[in-house]
């Protein structure tokens, strides 16, 4: 009798929009892995109980999305250095305990560097926003030694705090959105969720250096408002966060299964399925 496939899932609230089951089933088919991956809606006060139940029933690993990443960080019995830094966990490996990791940052860097051939080393980089998504990507960016990394946020204290928390890793500073006037960058990353509301952070239209890249952590079937604005104001390379989504999933898959899937055909497949 053949063994049951290993079980994985993504926990979140809301969860209906999740592309993770499709992504991981494509990874499994591609690499010949036997697994089942589902998306689970978890009640806001039931996260820890749901994780325990999943592990007790033989589950091997979880992806964690909004709003449970901080709670997953607290629940983990062991944490990777990148999860420790991020203060958030998006991947749990279940194996005699809960290993918490954060694959968001490595997902972003791989999408920029490997898929889009964007150089980070010695570049002047701006990230707009200072929430959890931004916190998760700072360390992998600084590891590639940019000339500077500036965090700009409406609430400037949050930007200052992030810069302080990561100051030992490289040249990082925080500022207000207003303070960006007169400054320009090689890479501008929108780390706010404004695109989800079809809004735009108030940014000066002189942000982009020659041949600059603009990247929105959000993704959609059509170009986001930030992407449109960036194109109109001089950004040459403009991307959304779909590649990051697939790349961070691939890193989770590698942690669970010990094999790295090919991401490009999956990015293409998910892109075509967006409506």
C-alpha cells in the first residue's frame, strides 16, 4: 500500500485569494514530490490551536500569511537568523518542534537579481513603508551591500526604529516621505499596501535615477497604480511582486523537501491565471 502524501498548508485570514496551493502543487509535480497543500482560513483567536492540531495530525509544514506572522514567530520553538531579525515567520517546518523561518526577503532578492537582472550591490535603494513586509526584506537586501538603504514612512518614528534595528548590517537610514524631496535612487520599492486600495503614497516625482528600477511588493492582473506612476516618472525597469511570491514559496518548498524547484515556469503560469 502506498504511503499517504505529506500534508502542507497556508494559514491566514482572509485566505480565499491565496495562490499558494497552485504554486506548491506545480512545484510538487515538477520535482516528483508526493504532497497535499491546502489553504486554511483560521479564526483570529485560534491560530496556536490550529498549528498544534495540524502538527498532531502529521502535518509537515506551514506557510503563514496575514495576520499571523508575528504570532508564528512567538510560537516557533526555534528560529532562523533571518526570522529572528524580521520579527515575523512565514514558514514553519514541523519536525520535533517548530522551526520558524522568513523567506520573504530572499524571495524579493531572488526575483530582482535572478529573474530581472537588477544589481543591488553599490546601489542607492529606497523602501517606502515600514510595516512587517518591509521588516522581512531588509536583511537580505543589506547582505548584498547596497551603497545605502533608505526607509521612508508616513510615521517617521517607525522608519527610524527600523533603521536602528538593522544598523549593524549596513548603511541604512530612516526618514519621512516629505524628506525625500530632492533625493533620487536606483531602486525604489513600494512596501506599503496602498496598491491594494488603488492608492499611492505621496512621493516626489523626481525619485528615479537614470535606468532606475521600481518594484511593488503587491501584485495584480493589471499594473498597479505605483507601477504606472513609476513609469510616468522615469523608472525604466518596473515590476510587481508576483515573482517574489513564487520565489519565497520556492524557498519554503526547499526548506520542507530539500529540493529547489524551477520558479520561472510557475511565475508564468500564475501570471496567466490572474484575472
